[in-house]
């Protein structure tokens, strides 16, 4: 066994660092800060996801609605009402129930490594909402990502499809099943006029090497920031998505400890729990090490060279799904 330095990341962490390194530090650094006031869009979207997962696994609309109501027991704002959420899930079930038989996996976890240098790897983990057969060719493998959105337009669709999250999911599916033939964004409109889901499909094979380069670049920058203790602000991102939740810390004019105690709480982000064999212990810095099997073979994603970035499969854990022929981490 050889000790390697491991930095564990997921798409949320990478996206946060790309948006603003200081925001990454506040959320995923030692203090694990999250706002005391819950985010209505986040809570609503999470509850919708829970309902969708139940419906797909059980082909049961009523049970899916119960799951949603349990996670979203009251209206959090005037737009995202409980009644609207139930309408969204009902419309989804009516439009998609005949496609449930195409499901291969729902909410399946994955993990793969990106080699940063001879001693350091980035361990990338995540969960894919849905892996399914192709709509027109049942031998194809597609991933679908559920999105609740209040606005739908060409720029918004392009943003979802070309997002680093979808690129990471593409890589995760390729390691789980040996390939990925395309991605689909299944948008559930948060609009009273129409809650019918809208599917946008794209053949997505062209740039997994760029995805790996982005992962490697961001991971190396995070490691460097940890070493120096300097987390630069990216002021152009302060108003993204209704405003950064950490602006009070950046613009403070007083006791920053008091601001943290008043407006934030500590909540660790541990997406690797339930995916990796080992228990997550919070954010794993570049200086932490876990044993990695030195004999594990290294293969390139899609038989392409990723600008010198090598990926290696992890050892399987638990019982693999019968649908998975080249699994890294499946779901029990």
C-alpha cells in the first residue's frame, strides 16, 4: 500500500471555487458556514428531487407527493408554494411515467481519481439523478439531470448543459458503465402557467478532456490557497444567483466573529458519505492521506489522453447493480 495525498471534491465544491475562491473557503473551509436562513429555491428543489427519486424507484405518484410534502411542509415564499410543487410532480408523472421502464439507475453514486502530480490525486465524487436508455436507441446510455427553474431560455439551457457539473456526471457515468452517449436536462418549470417538464437532449462526447483539465486546475488552485491561506474575492460574482450568501462577511464593517455567530451556522459538506467505503471526516485537505491500492491500473477516460491528466478506477464496494459492467462505486 502506498500513501497518496487526496483532496476530495464534488461538483458543488468545484463550481463554488470557480465562482469565487473566498466563497469556497467560507462554505467548505474549516468553519463550514451556511446561512441560518434556509434558501427557498434550494429547499424546494431538494424536496422535488426527493419526490422524483421515489416516483422513479416505486412508480408511485402518491408516495412521491408524500416525500415532497414531508421535506417541504410549508410555503417558504410566494412563488414556491406546496401546491405548485405538487402540480410539478403530478405533471412530471403524467408526462414521464411511460419512460420509467428506461431507467438504468436512479441517484447512483460514483467516484474517480484525477492525478494531479506524482503524489497527489483529486478524488471526485457525486450522484447522478438518472441514468437511462436512449429515447431512440435503447442500447445507448444517457444521463438525465433534474432542474427546477423559474426561467427557461436558450442561454439558460446552454448554461446547464455546459456546466462543469454535467461534465463531471458525464465522466462519472463513463466510469460506472463504460460509456455515456449523451446528456439530458429535464427542466421542471417553477411557473404557475405551465408545470409540464421540458427535456433538452445533447450528444455530449466532445470534451471530457477539457472537463478533466478544469478539475485538475481548480484542485491545484485550492491546494495552493490552502497552503498560503489566501482566498481571493471574485467581485464580479457577488450578484450571481440573487447574490452571494457570504457578502455580509466580505463587506463587513465591524466584528466579523459577531456576524458569523448571528447570520451563519456550521454544517459540514460530506457528499462522499455513502459513496466511499471510508467515512468522510469533513473537508479533506491536500495534506491528508488515505491508503490507495498501488496495483490499481490506470486508464484514460474514453481512451483519450486528457492533456496528461490520468484517471484511475476505484475498487468497487458492496453489491454492484446487474446493469453495471464497469463499476467503480455502485449502490447497495
